[in-house]
């Protein structure tokens, strides 16, 4: 079972979050995070999905970031699940938690720039593609969104 919690910017959990995002999202594209990029996350909502090992040690299984874009809309960014834990429903659980958090904090729309390869996953969760394919971080993306209310 997963324990979801908001990660504090700059904490040890945050450093683990950066490592996971780097491994899953950046390294495969030959990219790294700049300090300037990471500093922009200071006011974002950093969500972590934590599991427990047999000896009760906590580990970060997945994460995402919510960035408010206006009073009504929040953008999901940097969604990542540890390769060891992919295919076990953790991504869907993270999205469910992020949607609940958004609604509880007054947001009505969740949007994202989804990698083309992930659009099927988001479609299954009720997200719609908006607009044409575009390139971000060197790979194809689509803007996707879902009305939460």
C-alpha cells in the first residue's frame, strides 16, 4: 500500500524525488536538471508516493508536481514512477491523489504536457487531447486536460 504525502522543497525526500525524475525522465533523453529549473519548483506542490520494504523502510515509488497556472487550473508536471514499480497501478494512484488534491484546493481543471507515448495512459483516466502535437525536451508531446468538477 502506498502512502501519499506532500514533499517539502529542499528536503531529503525532495532530493530523492529529483533522483527519480532524473532517472526516469531526464537521463533517457540525455538531459539533466539545472539549478535554475529546480528553483522554480519552490512554490509548486510536490507529491510523493511512498512504499515500504519488508523491513519497514520507506522508499519513493513515484511522484509528480502540481503547478497552479491560474485560479482555476493546475498543471501536472514531472510524473515519474520508479522502473521497479511501473505497471503496478502506481501511476494511476498518483493521478487520483493529484486530482483529489487539486479539487480540495479549489482547482477545476488539471492540464499537462504529456509525452506522446503516455497519451494512452492518460486517455484511460479521462484526459482529453487538446491541440496539435508539439516538441518539448526534444520529443513529441500533447497538451491534455480533464475537468475535475
